[in-house]
């Protein structure tokens, strides 16, 4: 398709800029409002064009040089061309507009922004492992020592499932980046099993220990020997799991968990448990969700994970019911609860949230929600409203599903009292928010 020039009008959720061309709405990445962008359509319908960026004909005065040399090729970041303060401002505008456009939630009050350190903030990374892409094979140096194609490590390219092999990643913690580069060298030297396909690494809050889950297409022979190689390559390794999902096979080397300190609480984070990825904001977010609430008799923590909110809620409520469908996460929380004290107030339920809500008959004072990107299941908002909690605190990682669910809560008799934005994902389009609701009198 031929390239076209489009004036960018605004940024929208998803990391793209929006413009118009001959009656069609155009979406293009890596742009800024006010810029004239030369683009090539890659998907085109009658009133819709999605495009790739060819060049910036008239740049915005706000545009800056990206910090990472892989920006624009790697699919991990969207906003490195935007100063960090403006990223937060744009995200605030996008959140407000998305709530209004998709949920008809016209929030006119302030949106309180909680900013992060803009770089080296991630405590978790997920890397893909593949052979060298055909177009990248330029020399024998890309071959492993046994003559086979070398394995490379990195992220998927933007809008693709092909590998962008990286030599740096400025958004991950220093230890994660050190681990990435050490694994890169080991893969190039053919020290890792050929069936390796993905590595997930998590560090503790002091960035001194790392936990790794290695996923394989075919479980490796001599697994213990390969585990020892991992320990040599990554000296800070605290726990390691080899996982072959196709054969449902797993082998653990180490304790199977990492301790992560947040707000003076030592959370237990297992190999297959989820925890917030931003090490500079996790404490502040937990405090904001819990400490602004007045406390009371009973609180629900739904989609509770390892208990980031459940544990501090137990210090303000007589009882906390924690509901989570991931058994690995609930086991982590149950083991923490056994340590006693105020934690004994937490009742842990390993079950689907929708199923729990259907069966529930007790009335909580507060419901804390932290659902996955898909938001609540149909009918969940009505089931929550049925037991008449006075307050709801909704933590969301996806503005479109948040808008939909807030509309359902408003229809069920709840009003928004405050909106906070936590920039857990600097340099990307992702938005984490906290919306508090109060039951109408």
C-alpha cells in the first residue's frame, strides 16, 4: 500500500496515535499529538486504517530520543519518545476519556497520579528464546559451537511473534538485566538445552536474588546438570523450575518461592504466583488501597493473589475473606497466614471469584477488587451489589474493562468517590488505576 501523511490528533489507549484521512480513522504507533506522520497502512477497512510509521515529517517539540536502541522494533515499550512527565499526563487524559467514551462514566473530579521511577522499575521479566531469525543470519558467529543455529533471547517484535533479540533493556531492574545478558551469552555458547522456549525471572525487593521459571518444548534430559548450569550462569539464583507444559512435567530446584518485602511484610511469592511488577510503587499502592479506608467488621479481597491487600486489610478489619482461583498464590498466602498475629483474621478461599459471589450470603463493609485484564465476569458487579457493601475499591489494569464494570456498578447503586492512577508501567501504554465507590444512601 502507498504511504500517506496524517496529522496526529491525540493518543489513545493501546499505544497508538489517532488521526483522520479521507473519512477514515487512522491509528499509528510511536507518534505524538500535533505531529505530521508518514505512514503505510497495514490493515484497512472502509472507515478504519491501522498503519506502521515510516517517518515523522513534522515532529512535535516534545519528542525526545529513546533511551533503548531496540525501541520501535521491540514490542515491550511504546512511549520512550515522550518525556516521562508527559507520559503520565497523557495517560491521565486517556483514562478519563476511556471511562467517558466506553462506560459513559463522566468523572469530572481529579485523577491523582502516582509516579514511578521511569527506568529499572520492573521486578519481573518474561523473555522468549528462539533460534536466529532467517534475515538476521549474517555470519558464522551466529552459529553455536556444535554448528547448529544459535539460540537467542529477547522479546517479541511489536505486533509480531518473531523474536527481537536484545542486548539491553532499561526498564527492568539491574539484576534482571544482568541475568538477561548472562543468559544471552550462555545461549550463544550452546550451554542451554535446545528445547528452551521461555524464561520468566523475578527479583526480590532488594534486587539481590532471582527466581527463574524455564519453559521447554520437551523436558530436557539430564535436568539436574542443566540446573547446575543455570546456577553457574546466574549466581544470584534462589529458586529454579523447569516446566514442560505440553507433557505437564515439572521439576523444582530450590525452595520454590522468593520472599518479597513490602510495607514491612515479607510476602511469599511462589514460582507460579503473581505480584505487582513495579518495585518502586508496590508499597505505595498497597497503602493507598488499604489505609484510606476506615476499616470495619468484614472485608472481601477478590482476585487476591498472594495477599498484597489482604494482609494489611487484616490490620483494619475484624475479618478478611481472600478469594483467588490460582492455588499456587493461595498456598503462598495460607503459609503466611499460619505465621499468626493479625493474619489469623484472613480466611483464604481457593476458588473462582464468580462462583464465590454466587454462593456468598454475608455482607462485607468493603470489597477490594483486583481482577485480571478481562475485568469482572458478566453478572459479578450485580452479585457484589446484592450483598450491599458500603464501599468498593476497584484496582484495574485495563481502562476499557474498568469503564464497562464501573457503568454496571453505577447502575447497581454506587457512586465514584475518587480516582487514582498508578503508573506501574512507564514507557508503555499500560495504565493501572484505583477507583473507590460508595453505596448510595
